[in-house]
């Protein structure tokens, strides 16, 4: 009887083991999900890579779709508005928005990418997530205690304030335009570091212009023109192989000492974007689309460009946030390359290779020298021309906001 009982007990245990083995595919996911649910239930603890929670697909300027299927509790949320992807976790008073939202380029920098790889890295006191190598978001880590993240830009409408200042003089390769055309960028950017003293004939005061390139790659780049030895007075431009674009101008005024102001009284500067968006345009501005077309890079003497719709957007010099001013709204940009050759100004300053460009809507005339860059300006009742050259003198633009 004892031997029979032992045999029965052995068979029972074998049966239990067989059943347990059969249940492993069911039990393991349950345990795994339970552990993951506990791990991510706190908004201050991340144990699972964001890559397994979110998949994103997009093409050029089309809509972006987000698949959100986290295990356990719904601790993460993804929001996309105006091409800005932001990530948050937690809810209510515990909701935490990640810093460093990523903006998908309207021109389709991801147009050839069907899948996005998201990687998690621990850097110091932060968990950072990278989308195809570009920082997507970051969360603070401090022993399980909540760390306030860096503030997000207000709806993406703030402008970057950290302006580049190259340590050496940068150069670019002019385009081969053909058909009697030439690259006007050769006249915007000087051959070497130089500052031009500009004399305003009507007011007698002086300004000091210095133009410098800050980036250049694949026929695209940025450059700045400081308009004073005070580096907070400048204009910003960008270019590609097709056009030169005008961006910020911090010398916005209706006359000497008559700065344009925001409705709240702050001094204002402006930038431009392509297209017409009307006067109430703060919600339409995005740093990624900054820059209204001035004119094509390649033009021939006597050529008038197409008429390009642009919108002027105002910003507070105090806060660098978008503001309403009396002079924002829709404009058109149309330029004529009037001449190319030698020029002698009324003050006697003379140069051998200068282009004269006229704004068809404003009536303003600009003079650019092939070696020196900007050297003169005319408008109805107003004129300013180069007076002296200061080789080697440089100034880097500064956007100073509180």
C-alpha cells in the first residue's frame, strides 16, 4: 500500500508540473505586466523605455499619427500641435511635462523616414529620450522625488535667444547661376572681417555695419548684420540654393528715436514668415518657418523677382515673446536688380563692383559691395552711405531678453 501511495503522489506532482509548464506562457506576461504597472505607476519613476510605449510615423508636411499603447497604467501622454511633439506623464497635480519638445520640420526633414527610433539615456540627473538621435524630451530624476522640468516655449512662439558667434571667419561657395545671372550672396557677405561706418546724411549720425556668416552647409546657411557697435542692433538672414530670406530686425523704428512698440509699451523687433497670416499672427509663428523671401539668390541685371507673400510678426525686446504692434501683418516682397558696376555716393565714397537692389513695394534702395557687403541705403527723404572701412573689426549679434 505504501508503494502504491508513493506512486500516486509522484504521478500527482508530475501532473502539477505538467500543468504549470503549460501555464507558463500565460503566467509570465501577467507577472511582467504587474511588475511594469507598479514600476510606471509613479510619475517620478521610469523603468520602461519610451520606445516601447510610443511609435510615431510621419511624412513631409502630412499629419503625424501617434500610437499610444502603454502596458499597465496610462502614465504617458503624447500631444502634437502645430508640428510640436510634447510628452507628459502623470495626471492632475502630479502631471509633469517633459522639457525640450521636438518640432517636426514643415519642409519635411523626416520626409524619407518611415520609422523613428527612440532611445533612452541617463545623463546626470536626467532621463533623456532621443528621436532618431535628436533630443525628444527629458525628465528629472532625484531619488524618486519630482523634479520640475525646464519650461516649454509658449506654444512654440518664443524665439531662440542664444545667437551663434563663430570663432573664425566663415566662407561659402557661390552658386554657378548661368544664363547671365550671378549669385547675390557674394555681395551680401564680405570677403573678410570688416566693419563699415555708415553716415546718415539727413541726421548726421553714424552706424557701424558688420556682416558675418554663422553656418554654411549644402548651399544653405545663416548670416547676421550688426548695425551698431552695440550688438543688440542687428538683422538676421538665412539662405538656401534658391532664395535669400529676411528674419529678425531689432532696429524697428519709424524714425530716429521712434522705436516701434508692442501694445503693452515694450520696445519691439520683428521677423517675417512666408505666406499671408493677417495681423493677428502670433499663433502662426514657429521658429522653424522663420524667414520671409527677399529675392532669389541668382538674378540678372534688370530682372524683377516674383512677388512673394510674407507676414511681419512682432516681438517684445523685453521678453522675446510674440506681441501685437501697429505695423504687423501681410506684405509682399518684390525686388529688382537695378545695376551692377561702379558707384560713387554723394559723400564721395566710391567702389568698383556694387549691386543696386530696389524694393518695388517700399521704394527702398540697397547697395551691396562684392568685397565689403552692405554699403548704402536710400528711401524717400532719407539716405545713408559708407564713409569709412575698419578691416578686422567684428561684432557678434546679441538678443538680450529677460
